[in-house]
């Protein structure tokens, strides 16, 4: 799922472009107290997406020589 525009823009302006919260609020035409919530929302969605894109592969049971125990 793509990030909504405002949270994505707030996240990029602050995290990558190093704008302050006040500058970001001015650019996005929102109140400064809204920016933290937008950045938090974007961060949470990014973390959720990264977490769901990781596949864990478990090793098969093996004996001490590194060979499969059943073969």
C-alpha cells in the first residue's frame, strides 16, 4: 500500500531534506502540530511494509556434520 501524500511528503521533507517541523508545516500548508503525527504515521506504515516483506527461511533439521538427519 502506498503512503498517502501528506505523510509521505512530511516524512521526506524532515527525514531526507532536513527541514524543520515549522518549515515542513509551511510547505505543506498545515498547522505545525500536525507534522509530528504525519511523520509518525509515515514511519509506522514504512515499518509495517518492511516487516511484511521479510521472509524467514528456517534450516532443515541436520546432524552435527551438516547433513540432513533423514538422509
